[in-house]
């Protein structure tokens, strides 16, 4: 009986000693300073990642010396199932305890995606599809289905999203980004339309959006947007064809090989503004704020023509004779005239 009591006491003492050692290790490990190979270090936790896989990733990234200690720490603190997906920035001097708190509290940095002025919706979709932090709910859907799900009653998605950088949490739906970009375009367009110049030959904000998209694609020098807008507005007032190459190219779709030929300018499509009068049926790209502003407040000019000087700027003319002289001066023979 005494032997049993002795062994029990020894077991209790051993257990107590182990507990003290474990607590000492826990405190020492949890408060020790980690030394990432660079700071701040970017680190991503994917959806569904286990504690062990995250610890291995951190070890491979050079944040942890080995994964086991971090796993044990998380389990002892009851945090093994609380790690949240996201992109994190790990600063220098962080401790395992602080790192665990960051990962379990979701103290992550936001992801971002940028839509560029002049992009088509095809380019927008490509950027969304290739962004690893987004949930790709639009994948495989037709443009018509995306229009329906966004609740937009228009013939095309083209030009409906404002070019900007949109920040989001890891795993957000690409539909969320599109809704935000569409809402921002609507508000920017409404504000510009409310301050439009009098007697514009535009019947609606949507027509202003179409014109702005053409201005966006035609502009080489940012300071010329209002003059380019004036050319197109003057032509619309006079009933002249717009004769804008970017619209023709857009209408060609995948047939465009980088060269615009004379036969392309006489082939009838809804977007061939050399053949058809007025605006094309939809925008041809995403216009930025400056192009939206130029479309509804063009420069005061009687210009009806412009031609590229070859250096990013354009020469503007009010008569065909002056324009033809500028074409002879600045363009190679055989290039299309406007």
C-alpha cells in the first residue's frame, strides 16, 4: 500500500513538474521574437487551410523555425480551428502569440483589383477570373446572364463599370466588385450629366457614356479630351458621321488583327461609324472621369476633324481642306482619314 502511495506521489510530482515545464515552455515560446526573412512579409491563408498546413507555410516562408511549436501553442490555447483565410502582413519583431492572434482575429490586409480606363468588359472579366483572392461566381456565365443577375436593363455590359481600384476581403465574390464598380459609374455619370452643357446632341446619360467611351479610346494626350469631344459633338449636331476608328475596331471583335484596312471601313456593322450615322449602340470601353466630363462639357471649338501628329497629340481642323493638309503632313499615305 505504501509503495502505491509513493508511486502516486511521484506521479503527481512528475505531472506537476511536467505541467510547470510545459507552462514555462509555452510562455517562453509564445513571447519569443520571430525574425521573418524580410519585413513586412506578405502571407496568404487559403480557404479551408488546416492549422498544420498554415504552420508549414509559415515555416517554409522563414517566419517560424519549425511548425510543431506553433501547432502546439494553437491547440493549447484552443485556437486550432479559428484561423481565418486572408492576406496578412507580418511585421518584424512579432511573437508566435501575436502571430496566432493576428491569424485567428482575421487581422489581414485587403486585396485589391484595378480596372483601367479604356478597358473593355472582356479585359475586366479576364482580370476578375485571374485574381486568386476572389470567388469566381461569374465563371462560365454569359454576359446576358451577368446583366440579369446584376439587375441591369441594358443591351451590353460594356462601359458600365467605373475604372478604379476596388479593395475587398479574401474570398469576396466577383459579383460584389462588379456591383460596386457599376454603382460608382452610375453615380459619376449622374453627377456629370446633371452639370452638362446646354443643348448637347445627347438624349440620355447612356448616350453620354457611349460618347465618353469613344473619347477615352481616341485620346492620346489627356489635355485633348475636351477638344476631341468637341469634334464629335459638332459632328453629331451637323448630322456628320463620327468616323471613329476605335468603334470600328470594337465592332470587328476578334477579327481585328492589329491593322485597320480600307475594306474594314466600308463593311457594315452596328459599330462602323464610317457607314452609319450617330453613336454606336453601346459604349466601346470603360471611360474614366475626365472622359465623362469631356463628353458632357466639350471645349468651345468649331473643329470637325483631327489627325494624329504621331507624338501622342492631334492636329484639329475646322475645314476639310485644312484637315487634308494635316493628313498629308502627319500621316503615311494609305492611312484612313477622318
